[in-house]
């Protein structure tokens, strides 16, 4: 098609050129002899230029028009929500009832951080926890303020510890954050509210019949002693908490949880003594001895042999407690303590057999427990056993 168009165009221009040339020939002066042909030369150059432009335009195909490109749009930026600020220090240090405006500040702050503790990434869980602890640990934080904070935290204990299948309790979710990690951060926040209600929640979550996951129970139990020491417990609250801890320890299978629960009971004895609540001190001491006696009995069974690790720690706590106990009170406790120390000494004579690292550690713990038991008997008035004399070589 392009060739036909080119040929047609050339023929048309050549015809026009021939006519023009004929007219010029008839009017121009041609000197054959002088070879002066200026008009003819000019005409030849003009023809060459004209034919070159025509030929070039005929050979070049028309260029397709490029449609205009639409301007590229940058992706919309994600909107960053500003952090809810911490409550005003006016409310943190309040010594009178906090007004509605203050409660609103506290509620918004706690809710914004606890949503992260419940659903956020591991990094966000820790950051949200630190945000709350930074406020709770302020020296100016008053019991009035801490009580309001606890009231805002309490509903999260229900949603965070919803009933789950025991076998699936501690499986991490899609965000790879295990429930026990979220729980341990929540426990830490609760502990720093320093309220009797927070101690109740920790005891509850350290109870095997309530919390099936052992890791979560350990996380709750390790904070019991500190929480009990700083919660300004009344006499009835001490009695109730001590009884619940003893009941939890009786059914517990983890020696670590049991060791923490005994530490909590000892801490409550100190609280009662400091507060001049002697009946409570005696009550908690008896609860402690009940737990220790159960552990000593369990440790003698092969399937519960690891309980000797808790037994050794419990005996150390008992020895340190007796060092601060008046002699007349020691006499009241002697019969109950002797049952525990004697069974411990017998246990050391029948240590777990085997060469594994675990069995070696259990034998070492049993020996250590027996040594502490002997020192306790000495504190109760027994003569220390005579050391066997070495036979001369």
C-alpha cells in the first residue's frame, strides 16, 4: 500500500516538474557555445531538493499517537493513632476521691494499653505494660489512685482468662504470642496496684483447678509474696488469703508453684506480725506447716520425687522463720515441725536412684534438705548429732 502511494505521488510531482521545465526552456536563454545555463542549473537543484523531501516523507510511516499517561498516585499513608496520655499527676497523687474527669482519664489510659496486652504483638504487649508500670511505680501514687486503676483492670481478668481447653491453653496464636506471656504481663500490672483484689486474682490464677496451664500458674505464684507484702491487708483478708493459698498448694503438682506459695505465706506472717495481728500470724504459720507437711509426704513417693526441691526451699523458709520466733511460740509448733524434719531425714537415706542429671540433682537436694532439717531440730532444742570420728590410718 505504501509503495503504491509513493509511486503515485512521484508521478504527480514529475508531471508538474516537466511542465515547469518546458516553460522555462521556452523563455530561458541557452547558449550552446558559451555553456551558460544558469536557469537550468537552478531548476535542477530545486528539483533534487523537492524529490528528496517527497521520497523521504513517502517512506516514513505515520507514527501512532501515544496516549497520555495518567499521573501515578502514591499509596495512602496509614493513619497513626496518637497514644492516650497517662493520667494527670494531680490524680495520681490524689488523697481525696477522684472526680469523674479523673476517672475518665484513668479509664481511657488503662483500656488503651490493656487492649495491646490482650491482642498486640509481643513488642506491643511489653511496651503497653511498661507504660502502665511507669505510672503505678511513681512514688506519688496513692492508694486512692491505685484502687481506681484496679477497678479498671478487674474486667480484663475475665476476658483474658476465659475458659480454654487444657491441652490448648498455652498454644501461641497467629501472632506467635502465647497466652501465658500476655498473662504474665497482666500479673505484673496487677501486682503493682498493691490492692487486696489483685492478690485475690493472683491466688486464683495460681490455683490448679482454675488455671490449667502450669506456666501461667508459675507466673501468678511468683508475684504472690510481693503482692501480699504491699497490699495493706486487713486481718480478715489475711485469713482468707492464707487459707486459699494453702488449699491451692495442697492440690498443686508443680514444685515451683508450691515453693512460691510457701514464700507468700511467710510474707503474710511478717505482715501480720508487723501489724500486731498475732492471731493472724499464728493462723498463717499453721497453714504454712500444713503445706510443708504435705510436700514432705509427696517427696517420699517416687512419682513425686521432684517435690524434694520444694521441700528443701520450704525448710529453709521455716528455719529462717524460727530464728525470728519467740521461744514460747516455738514450743507450740514443735510437734508439727518434728514430723516434717524426721520424714525429711528418712528421705535423705533413701535418695532417688540413677545417674541422670535430674536424679543427681534430686539426691543433692534431699541431702541438703536433711541438713536443714537437722539444724531446725537444733533450734527446737535437740542436741546436734555427734560427728563420727575418723578412724586413724
